[in-house]
C-alpha cells in the first residue's frame, strides 16, 4: 500500500502554475498494484487534488491493470484525457460530466486532467467511465479515501446508471493475479466476476450506489446465486441421426482422441446434423475450462446477459464468405476470430472447398500450435485456439449423389477438392465418406444416445491422460512425431500394412503418423494397451478418400 502523500506533496511543492501537468504526476510508477484513492475538500488555489483509481484495459483475451489518475486544479474549466485513449475513452468525459451531475454530485468547475497509465498501452471502450468518475469524486470530496487495494470497471449512462462492459471475467482474473482483493463492477457483470474465487466482486447499478458502497454508507444487496449449469444445448442428441453408423463411429473416434474430421458426402446426407452433435459426445468442460472459455466469450461480448458462464463446449459454424481476420482473428486492436471462439470446442466449416484458399491456409498455424499470434505495431497479442475442426464437403461442385452417379469429369472433381491443399488435408486425421441414405436405412431404429457414447469417450480420454501423464499434452491428436514413435508402436504385420498403404494412398510421413494416432485412439476406445493390425486397418479406412476422389 503506497500512501497517497507522495504525489500530493509533490504537487503542492511545485509552483502553482505547473501543478496540474501530467508529467509531474506520472512519476509514481510504483503505485500500479496498490490503490490509492484520495479525496480532499475540493480544489482551491493552494490545494490541488489528485486521486488514483485502478482499472483495466483488455489486451487480446487478457486484461492489463491501468492506473487512472485524476487531477483537479484551479484554472479555466477544462477536461483533458491523456494516455493513448481511443475515441470512446475520449468521449467518456461527456458521459462522466453528465452522469456525475445527474447522480446528484457537484461537478467541479476547475481544470481536470485524467491520465491513463501505462501511457504506451492503447485504451479502448467505455469501461473507464466509472473509474474516471470515481476519481473525480475522490478528488473533490464525496468519495472517502480507502486503504485496501481495489479496482473498478464500468460504463456510465447519462443518468448515472452503470452499464455492463466486455471482459469483466478477464479483469477479475487479472485482479486475482496481481493481488487486488476487491473489484467494483456493473451489476450486470457481477455474476461473471463472482465466478472467480479470491476476489470480492461488488456490483453497483448506479454511480450513487457505487459511491455509497465504497464509502461504507450502503450495504451491498444480497445477490441471487449465480446461474447453474446450462442444459439448453442438450436438446440435440446422437439419437436424432438415423443410419450413418460408419460416420458415427468416426465421430466417436474423433471425440475420443480430439482428432480433426472431414465429412465428405452428397448434400442432404446429414453432414451438418452429425457435426452439430459432436459437442454432445465430447467430455463436459471442467471448472477451469469453463472459466477459460467464458473469459474469451466475455471479452468478445458474447456472454449471455446475467453473466452465466459458458458450460457446454462451443460450436462455431462460420459461413464460407468469412474473411481471414474473421476466422483467425485480426484487426487493430486485434480481436478474437472464430477459431478462438471455438477454443475447447468445435469449429465446423461447411462446404470447405468454397472457402477462399488464403482463408483456409490461415488455419494452419492454429491447427498446429493451438493458438493465434497477431503482431501489430502496438504489440503482440496471443489468442488461444485449441479447437477440433470438422470440415464438410460435397464430393464435387454439382453435389452428385455418389461417385457412381457423378456426372462431373475427373478433372472437375479433382479441381474442386483440389482447393483443399495437401498440408491442410494432412492436418485432418479422419476423412469420412457419407453415402446418401437409402430408403431402407432411413427406417432403421435410431442408434445410441449421446450420453452412452460420451461415457466411452470419457473412459478413452482417461486412458490417454494416464499414459501422457507428465507431458504437456492430454490427447492422442496432440502427439508429436517423436511421441508417436514412443507411444504408438505397432506389430510387424501392421508395419507391413502401413508400408503398403503409404505407397498405394500416397501417404506423406505426416499422414502416416496421423494413421498411427488414430489407431492409438481406436485401441484406447477398446481398452487395449497395444495397437493391433485391426486398429491400424480401421484407421487406414479414414485416409483413403482424398486419393480416391482426387485421382
Ligand atoms: Zn458430380
């Protein structure tokens, strides 16, 4: 805790004409983690007043603490904001001025300077309204000094109401990391902030209430228990899909080992229906994973109102007209793309060959590294993007019912699927062909429910976790080339089978490793410790399509 006296004394010691210069104030760098909120009786000729409030700016999907310094000095009425504010932050002075008056406080007719430090970090959005307003109220008197560290975020409406802001969860995590025990947030974001243990979240709905709560004049109203697990997405189930046993088996393998899948089949064959149901057979999110996903969604402003956390795995299905930055993230300041919103969930790209080539190629980094790095002049942002890719494609541009019925020429077919580059296909472990359903198949009884499949997937994942204990990875799909040799040894006959397949299918070395990973997952689903010839043979079935269709 750094007492407020240092900058106060500095300012007082300076000649009266220079006391409000931000340069003189910004010297107290050591205060960034502590909160020094100070009030006085108001600015007079010989008592300039300065207050500091902690807030936070968003950088990628994380929050960085920002010190909001407010100096109220005598002089011609003016209100200046410095420290790389964007236009929303600069406009905040109009909201702050009106909100303070409408909340029943006096607005000083003095010279007000607001500095947002560190100055080299770009501040965007309206979440600095509330800390700036509280800083002014601290400098002019209504808000009493506090001595324990706390931080504030919130947007102000003109009537003094506090509006919810994006990224509250990220701010709360930043507070916990930096040892800030209390966080004042808009009432609409309170449930979100309360989900993080170790930080006391105070929710306020008006500026007046915020001042009352901080001064200890008002008791915090009891909040309803945070919303519990959402089950809204459980309306879809594997039971709904008739037939397609081969594809369902492939999705079960994909779920068990977190493998990427390409579904290849005529229109109307149920590709989208199957892809949507992949999330229902994946293991549920752990508590930590739910926070991780919710933080991303909170920063993107996608959390439902009321602040319920994301409890089910995300499913994102962007249209093929999406831009590169829309898919992998970008822009300035950088924002998360669909791959990041699909983090720990499923990214479904329907009509994969229709996506522009450069957009598909931009998927290679996130598929390989599980993250996206965006470099800008203002700095580097890192976005998590560990998702499972499900691509779907018609076998040909006309969408013929099957290979036998296809009226397209071989050249046309090869041109169409040829838009999927070899490096991209190599990153997709399972290529699954979905035949058009015959009338007889449509009559078959529905198969298993998602819950039963998920149980097997869960067991297979536990086997993998036990085997990979001590390593940074948890699933077979993430095995490196060296780890494949260590964990996926196969009997001699299987070795011969694979060698023959490499020649026949033109498998690359990476494709060969993919087969072994899938074989490992099939063995895990069966509860087998060693990979057998049968496991390899089944895994090979999921590699043949590109060769057959593109020949
Ligand atoms: Zn065709």
